[in-house]
């Protein structure tokens, strides 16, 4: 799976391509929203106003809205237990 993180006007967009299932990204977002993950600090989580998953298996986008830095999200992706079992 390839991941690319880009800054947008309203936050950060992560594009997952290759061996990616949309359901896995949805699960990651749900874990984050309910506090069941340790991939990012509470301070970073509080900056995120909205998380939206788009696309389909093989090409999934996750848009995060809020005052978040690209580097914060890149670090969180490396710690994700869903993406890195």
C-alpha cells in the first residue's frame, strides 16, 4: 500500500493506493473518533474537526479538516495498528 499526505486549504488529505481496502480506512477513522487508537496525541485529535473517507478498494482518500500539520498525520500513520498490524 502506498500512502501520500498532502496539505489542503482546510486540513490534510491522505491518499491510499494499491493494496488498500476502504473498510480498513473506515475502521481506522472509527477507532480514532472513539479514542480506541494510540496513533496520535489527544492534542492532535482535538485539532481534527471532521474526517471523511472517499473512494473504493485500491484507491481511498481520507480528508481531515482542521488546523493540523502534515507531519502530525504522517507520524500518526506510521503508528496506526490498522495500517501496520
